[in-house]
């Protein structure tokens, strides 16, 4: 008797049990293999984390540079003699 993980809900189930006590998935030979294949096909690809694409620190640096350039431009046009 071994403990396995239900492919549908992730509950720990004995391989001697006829079905998962949590979700009712049948736990036996061919049906279990079919359920596992279906569950594997339905899993979406993991999405890339937002922090992997563009870190918040790089956004902060970019905004700081943009506002610095804008501030210097405004100061130059305001206080430099014409």
C-alpha cells in the first residue's frame, strides 16, 4: 500500500482507495492513467514573472532620469538669459 497524490486536487490518497476522498477521482489503473494524461495536457505554461521581464528598480531609474532631464530643461528655459 503506497500513498500517491491525486492528479486532480493534489490530495494524498492510498493506492488501495477506490477514489480520492477529496474530489472523488477514481484511483485505479487505466482510468488513473487517462486522468493523469488529461491533467497534464490541461496545465497552462507557467507565465514569466513580471520582475523577470522588467524589474521595479530599472523602472525607478528610468523615471528618475526622465524627470531629471525634464527638470533641467524647465530650469534652463526659465532662468537662462535670452
